[in-house]
C-alpha cells in the first residue's frame, strides 16, 4: 500500500516506492501485509528538526549486540517509556538478489511468509492479530523485513512465531497460485500511478544491467511464471539465521530476553556457506556494472558547462499533470561522499527557501519538487521528481533544474550549508521518538552497512561538511551526461461514466464463502503468553486549561526524548464552504503561514527551517488540523510562529494566487486517481446535494474564490473559542502554559461561533452502482457503504469490535480471509466506521483487477449478509477485543498518535478519562451488543457501490 508526502517530514529510514492511502478525517488506520520500500541509509528523504544544544540521548545508546553460534545477529535496546516492545527480523535479500526472469520473487516470498508453517498451517496475520501485534512487512532492493509491535508480555510469543516461519514456512503450489493473484493486484495498483510508470522506465534506463534497475515488486509477466520450487529455493537460500538481523526494542529485560532468543532461535541451523556464496555471486557479478557506472561518474569533468545530456525518455499516456524525473548514479552507502551529497540535497530541495522550490514552485513552473539520495549496498542514485504546473513545458523545467545545479556547483553559502546540516541532524531525533522507528534504524544500519552505529558516524561526517565539499560533489556527480531523465506528457483525459447518475442494480453473482476460521483454531496455534507480575502503570492524563478567550489547551509532559509534538484543531473545516466556492476552507488554511503583519512568507519559513521544525495545517470536512514538531529547545519559536499566523495572517495576493494554482493542479491529479475519484463519487452518492459532505472543489469553484472571501472566512471561523491545542513532550507545563498565555491571550473575537445544522440523511432503498471510467488505469478501486454513526453514538464501541471482525485487518478479518486469501481477488480489503463529531460513514474499500471487481463485490455483500443475519461468535468478539485493546496500548506509545488521540477526544466532547477508560469500554461490550450492531448497521441490500478504474467497468453489473 502507500504512504506519501509525510515521509519527507519524518526520518523513517524507508522511502516507499509507492503508496496510495485514503485520507480519513482524523482517524485513518490502514494496516497492510506488504509494502515495497527503498531502505535509505541516510536521512535525505525525511527532513525535520534540530536542537540548539546537542543531545546525549542517541538511538544506539544502551544497544547490545550478540551473534549466536548459527550466525544470527541480535540487537537489543531497553526503552521503558511504555509497556510495549517491537520485534523485527530483517533478511539480507531483496530484489538485487534476483536472477533474470524472476523479477519480484523476493516480494512474492514475503507474501508467502504469511501463509503458515508446518506446525502452524494458518494465516499468520490471524495469529498476529490475536496477539494484538501491529505487524507488517516490506521488500526492498537490499532487504526484506518483518516487524511487529505489541504489549511487553507477548514478546516471547512473537519471537516464537518469527522463528517458526524462519525455518518452517509452507510454500505450496495452491497457496502460491492464489497469492500470485494478490501480488498482481498490488502491482496493478502501482500501475495506476503515472509517477510509478515513469520511474520504472527511468530506472531501467539508468541501470540497464543491474537489478537496481528493476521494480522491487516485479512485473506481472514474471510473477505469473513463478513456480513453487523457485520460491522455495529463495526461501532455503536466504531465510537463514546467518543472513538475518533480529532487533528488539522496548520494555523488556535484556538478560532474560537474550536467553529466550538463544532458546528459540539458537536451534535453527545456519545455511551451507557454499549455497549463500553461490547466490551472492549473482550480486558480485553486478559489481563490474556498478564500477563501470562509477567510472562514468569519476570521469566526468569537474567544470560546467556540460556536454549535452542524452535525450529524455518520453511517456505519452493518459494522465493529468506533466512529470519530470532525473536520476544520477551515486556510490554505495559507505562511500565518504554520501554525507556531503545529503547536505547538497537539503540545500536543493528542503523547505520553502531551498533552491529548487524557489526556482520552480515559487516561479509557477511546478506545483511540487522533491528529491532524495538513495545509498544502497552496491550502488546509489540521486532522484529528482517534479510535477509540472498546468500548461508548463517540461523542457523549460529541465533547463531551470540544470541551471540551478550549475549555480550550486559554482557557489554555495555557509548559511545554506549550516541550515542543511542542522535539518539533517534534527531529523534523526524527531523520527526516533517511537520504538518501531528506532528498531528500523538499527536493523537497517546493521544489515545494509554492517554497522548499527552507522547513522551516528554519518552525522559526525555531516557536521564536517563544508561549502567546498558541496561544490565538489555537485561537480563530481550531477553531470548532465551521467544522468537519465524522463518526461511524462499526459494525453487528453476524460473521466467517463454515467454522468453522475446512480444506477440501481442487483448483482447476480452468488459465491459461497467458506466458514470463518474458528477463533479456537487460531488459539490452538498461538504460542502461550507469559504471565507477568509487573503492574501496568496508570496512564498519565494531560493537564487541561481554558484561557479567557476560550482557547482550550491540554499539556502532557514526556521526558523520553528532547522533542515536543503539537497537535491542534480549528473548527474551520470544509463543512463551511459555500457551495459555489468549494475549496475556500483549504485555501485559507494553506495560506495561513504565507505572510503576517510583520513577517513575509520566506521569513516565517526560514524561522522554522533553520531549526529543523515543521508546522502544517490540513483541512478536513469537520475542521482544520494543526500538526507541528520541534526540539524542546525550539518550542518557543514554534509557538510564536503559530500564534502569529492564526492572529495576523494577511494573505498576500501573490502567495494566494500561487496556492490557488497548486490547488488546481492537485485537483487535476485527484481526478486522475481512481482512489480519489472513487471516494469523491462515493460520498456524493450517499450524501444529498444540500449536505456539506456532498460538496467538493471544482476548477470553477476554486477560480471563483477572491482574496476578500479568504479574509472574511478567516475572520469568521478562526476563533480561539473553537480551537484546541495539545502538546506532548519534554517541557515544564507551567512554563509552556505561560508561554501560550503570552502568545494567544490577545487573540480576541466577538460574537458567538458559527453553527451548522446537518440535514438528515437516509441509507439507499436498494443497491446503487456507480461507475467512473479513467483511461490508462490498470486496477479498479471500489468503495461500498452508506451513512454510519457519529462518535457519540452509544453503539460506537460495539461497532469497533464488529468492524475488527468484518474488515479491520486485511489478513485476519472475515473479508480478508474470504476475498483476499481464499478467492485471491484483492491485495487489500478493509472496512471502516468513520465516526466524526456530526457525521459518520460506513465503508468498505478494496482494489481489484477490473475483471474481478464484480466477483469481489458480490462476495463482500454475501459476507455482509451473513453477519447481518447470523451475527458473529463469542470467540470472535473476545479475539477482536484483545486485538483492539492491545493495538490501543501500542498506539499510545507513539507521541504523534498519543497527541492526536488526546486532541480528538477533546474535539468530540468525550470525558477527560476517555484516554484511560477506552479499553475498559471495549472490554465490557458483549456478544449481544455486537450482533445487535450487525443487524442495525450492516445493510448488504441497501448499499452504494462505486467503482473507479479501467473502461471494462463501464457496464453496470
């Protein structure tokens, strides 16, 4: 599945190849069983913050490294801030180990690792769910990783499961055939993205003789040909203890856990060295290719102007926006030039004051520009991606890019270098606030570089980078003749369908689903959970204050890291958009930090960028969400800038026009994205035209918005008495309260806040099918559902349990077991009760091949009918309750998630004890309440079904 622009803001150490998640109002959680990622050993793709004072607390502090006799490398680190622990097993095998003709086999094997073992012939996703583990996996160029975070007393059980599938995984022909269809569904999802298709073409041209030039997930043609013995061969050769790293971070005792690891993993035999070496020869055979590429780089002349670059690759296909991608070969991860290359990247692309942003986005040539340094085991590259603004020429954009690189080669300022180094170092601190990311950094560094201390040594080198170093690496590596560049030139696109009219039809397919796996069967294969004598600490509650102007503030100190997480809410969402000016709320929020009475946009941006802090506002239907992070030392500046924006924003005409153009370009992209089209059509099909949820921005509505509209909206809806701020982090509450009082006390408004009455909405009387056809797409996206419940509904907790059973997890739910596992019709299928303050929506989302859409829809409706009529079992309810409670505990261990949870509890008007009492409320729900919710909330014959995708879906049934 997908993740996206937010990864640039958080050092996750992993840049996902592609990911398309649906954003949900304040509560979007979508687990996935597989992700394709590129593991980057530097911090170039997620850039955040900086401390004024160096911190002695590092990710590698208190890390213990042990190597078992069978070669398994074990890294452990105790972190006692929350009663949770993460377990990760990383294997040194990825797409770089693949032979010609079997592209994607490492990714296919990752999928098969969830299909059960000899002793546990059951979907492992169900076992992880029963443990309450937030588990997932990904495949990359250099590694494949499996990770789970769960409550501390379940640590040993998770270790047992990981050891079991390290040596005993079942890989049979029938399961492979089914899972190949799932993988193909995943790949078709990526094919929907023009950016993915362009990247594939550019990478293949840039690395024609190397596995790095092939897509990590493989191709449909190769996947279809995989034979069971081929997959087993890769499993035998690479899934061995001496080719793996086990990392454990969290609330545990090192001595006791190390002993348990020895007992559980120590008996697994290591592989025959000759086998591994023979496989490694595949990689070694690529080294001459890599060296020849490096020789090209090294032979580049160090002066500009450059010789003409090779002609660009051009894709002319259906799409919306023009795209440019350029790839420059770079050396492998341990090369001494990597730190300087990272600093170079930050100077070019990080923040509003960066060179590329100023030259391309501020000028109106592009709506977005990103870049990243990939440093892998055998090679690396620098990738630049640009989304062109409407009607802009890609060749002109390319010329500007080259000009900016040329300027950097001749001159860089000490201020730029200092700012980039500050941002790089700060990103490490903020991205490692939770134990899952800490473990990922340790595992990635150990496996890819051979040293879990890599990041610290890398940062030491970053601190020594000079202006001369930046100029040197630009001249050495960013030569035009060394690069591969690609253009995506969209052909004319039209969204076809039924003109917005909904067709009422009945699907005629009837599929008999297998009986669900009995929870007692799951429990039979689940390792025993240790009983602990440790009492769980009582969860601390935030201190709440209401200032004289009505501003509500909640503060929760957390000294575990020298950072602060700020989350806020303004009741100024898209629900207040006039019908003919949809997009107004977003335009206001997007421009709030574009200039105030005393500071222009670049001054505001610079104040954050030079500290590595970030501040974002995002508009949802029911409100505007504020998300900010900084090091503790920089919190005063962060608060000052936020207060200045909400009180004194002036909305300069130039910046407002630029933001409008960006919104128009984003709209073009959305209308070419099956996920966005399906979601928009679905909501407009279940909500009437007079309902706020029916209204979406259009080109006409965005162009109609005036600066006066923006000023009036801000004055009317940005009020302290409808604003909530939550801060969690390393601070003294009395000092922060005083700081907030000083900055926000003069924020005054008159009158009462605007109120909005939502019209009544009913569910459809029959099945309603709506199809939107998007040319050039490979996969269909389907949304099914109707109006749901709001957060105050007394059935909310029963609905959560019902949803967990139905489709809360694609590997352990009824829908996942049937539509994904048994029928192999989808890569992912999920259900949600999206419960907002005033509105709620029930929906099921899935991605399928176009020819499988009707089968998947019919199967889904059949399962809804089963639950509506027959309900669920006591064992299913108890398992779901354990999963939800454990997942909640894990969620609260992440400062970002904890802050959001505190915020939304306040926004929804919940009791201040909800943070603690949520688990008890889940625990007290009984079978009768869940089955009553199934009868009242599941309506398979009164449902809206929206499918967006290829033209084959134009017919109704």
